C-alpha cells in the first residue's frame, strides 16, 4: 500500500534479520495415530528494533508461534534464531507478557519485579538490583504502588507490573500474548499508549499477538496476518507506513489509516468462518 498523507518509515540500520523464523512447522499427534498440522512452513524475519503484531482468527496458531519463539514449545521442523543463535529453550533474552497477569500474590509490586531481576542479574549488587527495579517501576508510573500486593491494585496496574517485570530483565526481545485483552476499553487505550511510549524510547524487537486491528495498526511497524488453521500460514504481511512517535488522533484523522484498517479487516473477513 502506498502512503498518501504520511511519510513511510525510513530504512533502519539495525540488524534486519535479528529474528529468523525458517520453514517452521508445528504438528501434534492425534488419537488415531496421525497428526494435525497447526503451523505450516512459517518464514519471517524481524529487525532488532521492530514492533510486529500477529493477527488471525482463533485456532490459527498465533499463540503457538509465540511460544515457539519464547522457547516454551519446540517446532516439529524448521527453526527460530535470535541474533544468530538457534532458540532451543526459554531464556532471559526473551521475556513474555501474558494476557492474565501471572503475578505472585504474596509478593508486592516491587517484590514481583525484584524476583525476575534476582534471577537474571545474579552477580549484580543489592544496590544495582534495587536501582534496576526502581527504574522500571517508575517507567510504568507505579512508584506510588511499589509496596502494594496484587489484590490491592487494578487490572491495568497488574499488567503494568508484568510489563515492568519483563523489561527489567533487559531482554533482547519482548513477547506479548494479547497483553491488553483482559482490560476495559479505557484502561486498554491508556496502557497501549504507555507501552508504545516506552518502546519508542527503548527500542527492541517486539512480537505481539492481538485480535484488535486498531491496536495492531497503532502500535506496529508490520502486521503479520495468518490464514486459518489447521495448516495455518502467513497469508500476508502488511506494512504500517506511519512514523514514530505516533499520535492516535492524528492517525484516525488520516485517509490512509482507514485504507490500512480496511485492508486488514478484508483479509480477516476472507478467512472468517461461523465457528470463529
């Protein structure tokens, strides 16, 4: 799609093949002795400072793909490389943010983040660890809630803790599985902006799973659109031609925003089935 009102993003000098997904196939055995193919020959590269969203109907293998990149599942064939090294297991160079907050209820906001920092920065001093924790609590505007427990804070605040915890380990790549899906509309919009503001200041590779086309356009550099499963493939990769930093109101007032949006919605409608 050609840009009409916004200047396309300028070429980056960052590593264009920071993440390499090569001929990735994932299948599971069936009770009858056969197998069902979930993902079929997925090929994708991601720059080291690029924000990618993956969209598609339920059952298209989006979360499975994310878990393979995270090292939580193994591909049946093919491989994933991060910075030239094959991913075989989970690692601190990739951190996950889940839809449901995954906080330990007996630890405070500070304690939940500190646990991750302790695990990754084993040789850092107590002062250094505290500085890292405080920096990331402040980054998500939760300094006032540092000593509160998860049941004392809102859903949006819990998700901010999860994001701060992931970023505090300073990973090379951030993986997010519908991170705003459990939030109300207003909180969702606020947190989208906050995460995007953080990413625009501290660029890194991001892969985010979402069902929300507007969210994908607002936050992403490219949108990976999956065909239906089983045997899901990458149907199309949509370039989002808007510069960062982004202004939601400005985007929504542009003709091109709706061209991009309609293109994505038409793709999803093409693959819609009554069971979705």
